[in-house]
C-alpha cells in the first residue's frame, strides 16, 4: 500500500470509481448505496478523501470540455486500481482467516 | 443552510477553497435538495453531518498545511473502528437522566441529614458546608500540565528532538523546487 491509509470511506470511494468515472454527488450516492446507508459521507469528508487520493495519484480528474465545477468527474489511475486490488486481497485474506477462526471457536 | 455552508467553507485554507470550494458547493446543493425532501429529523442529521464534516475537514487541511503532510488525528481515523461516523447511543440520554436524578436525590438526602444532626452532637460535630474548590483545582491541574509540558520540551530539546536544531540548520536555498503538489 502506498503512503495512504485506506479507511472505510476511502475504500468505498475507490470502489465507487472502480467501474466508471463519477462526479462528487454520484460518489456520495454510490457509497451510500454500497454500504446500505451505513456510510453516509458529508461533502467535507468526501473532498478531503478526494484531495488525498489526488495527491497520491490514485485518482485523477477526467478532463472534459465545458464541464461545470459541480459535475467534475474522477476516475481511478493505474496506481489506484493496483492499490485497490491489494486492499481487496488483504480483506479477502482477513475474511478467510476470520471465518476459520470463528468456525474453530464454534466447534 | 446554504449560506452557512458557504460561510463555513472559509474555515479551509485558501488554496483548498479555490480548488474544491465551488465543486463542494455544487455537490452540497444537490445533496441538500435530496435531504430537504425528507422530514425534520433527516434534515437535522444532514446539517449536523455536513457541519461536522466541514469543521473536521478544515482542521485536517490546516494540520496538513502547517505540518506539511497528512496527519489526521487518531480519533478521526476509522482504520480500526471501520465505522462511518460516531453514533451517539440513544440509551446514553436515559442513563444520564438516571445519574442526574441520583445526584439530586443524594444532595437532598445530605441536606436532610445535615439539618437533622444538631451542631453539638459529639460524635459528628458541626457539619460545615462544602467549600467551592473547582477553581483552585483547575488552577493546580493547569499548572501541573504547564510544568509537565515544559519538562517534556526540555527533555526533547536536550535530546535534539524538539526540531529547533533542525530548523537552525535549515537552508531554504537547497530546498527550493522540492515541494509542490502532484496533480494527476
């Protein structure tokens, strides 16, 4: 993982951008949908995370002509996608270990 | 609310505001339109969440600007908690009410006991009213904290870990052009 801690909101933002570019409000809604309304981002939290992701070059702005500021879209970079895959692998491993441990405890 | 939001954006550093301010306003307006279709409770939660997000976000940005790197305070980190936001447990209100009632009852009981015991009762003696000790206690705590801070800083200074030595050796000419943000 490269110099950025992947908190749950950050992970959800990255997942939101994994399939296609989205603008800020679409990310907010998608994060809420993905987490069954458990994670509801404020605009402050969203743009704080987007700023960090831009700085780390995990995401980039989609350059479009005549796009109003509110419809500015973001997409994953190759680095962001690689780190997202690493995080997903880490979570898979954690889930596997947790499943084994819980099953062992129940036996 | 929109005016309040616009005003609160001034908490952010100017560079951040010029880069994201307009975009944040547009997204906030869209989110507010959606939230305003619901009842008062949802609206209130929305407002509280947005204000908290702005204040915490602005604080983080200022810390980053001052320190030169991301240093999100530990208590804002969700790495361990994996929770989207702090949720105030509803049962806490009930517990606090019970505790308050207990304190009030204890005060009433103590007053009754004080009134029932004669001043000349030899086993107890006169019960004096409690003196107000909050201010002296706070002064002692603050004095202790200042002393501990001074000692800590002195130790760091003695170990060359306070940053002052590095600051004295800092040569601005050799660091020109090494900073700057990465824009993708």
